[in-house]
C-alpha cells in the first residue's frame, strides 16, 4: 500500500479520500477573511475541522484571491505565529500555504509537515530547496500565470506542473513526497475551471497523488450565482467528481459535507483508479 509521509504522520493513498481543512489567518481572504485571526478563533476552527474529519490542516496567511495585495514574509510569519502552539500540538499533519522560502522555513521549523505552494516553486525557486532540506511533503499547483501560451487548459496545467516538477527534482525534493494540484481558478475562466475538473484523470500521466482545491471558488458563482459561504453544496459536487477521477486530497473549507460527499462517491465508484497504480 502506498502512503504519503508527513514527518511523524503517514496517510494511505488510494483508499479513503482525505480532506485538507483550510484555516485562513488573513484579513482579506475571499471567503472568511479576518474570522480566525485570533488564537481563540483559530483554535476553535482547528478543533472543529479535526472533529469533522480533516486529515490535514492547511494554514495560510496571505490571500491569493484575484486582486489581492501580496504581503511580506515577515508579515506572513507574524500572522502564522498566532497558531505556532497549535502546530506543535496538532494530532493531524499541518500544511503551510505559502510560496515564500523564508515563511516556509519558519513554519516547517515550528513543526509543520507539508508545504502547499500555489506557484509550484515558480514564484520563489529557493522554496524548493527549503522543502528538500526539511524532507517535508509538498503540494505543487499548476498555474496558468506561467503557461507557454497553450490554448488547451489541461495542456497549460500540465506544462506548468512539468516546470514545477523539474524545479523540485533539481532541488532534491523526493518524488514520493509530491502531490500535484491543477490550480483550479488561478487565471482561469469558470468554463476553463470546470473543464479542468472534468478532465482530472489526464493528470494521471504524472503518476503522482492529486489534490483538488475548488472550495467556494468563484467558478460556482457562474452557475449558482451565490456568495462564497453559500457554495458548500456546489463544492461537494466537484469533490464527488474528483473521487471518481482518482483524487486523493481535497482542500476544503467545509470539511463535513465534503467528507460525506467523498465517502459516498467512493462507495459509488469502488473500482476507481489512481494515478500511481
């Protein structure tokens, strides 16, 4: 049985889909900005997500929504330090959502076991070296922001991931530590985002575990016309689609509903295939 190692943790692959619970420590996230900036609020949210079945907690302190303003590594680290105590005491693996090498080094040193880089090591190539040195698990996202002019959405995602994997290999990141993410919503139209979700199986060509991070994103507004906090049901549909496509990890705000959708889809599609089989 293959598994993904997270420091002292390990999660089996190709069986029960895993929920990655999102904890935003930002004042300006598109969905829940400012809600969990205090230790008390963050601790309650963390506990709730664990109780709802999160297999990983993903913490972030810089919004990547369209139009967001980048923050310095120092500010990002300051915000993340609010949950330093929770990282050390967590009963599940902790992932840090950052593309900055300085931030990654700090939080991994505090005890986080995974790095989630939405730029796929392209924004700060030194981040790959930090990940290799720490021996942590990594999630690398494809990004249309660095495409080569491809008109096909999946070709653009694959090309971006190829560059990211090349950077990871040069830095010494072990392949068995890598999860890939199509980067749903980043520089994509809603139609492109839905097409990418429909074609998730094409990412099996990499032979790596896949994460899907579509939670509450604006693509759902195109079909449902609702606000971010009202998109849990729509997100759960894409989670079910992902399970059928052989996705292992789902980065979500609403852990319980997505976990239930994933477990149901897994029962409906017991013969689903995974990219590393």
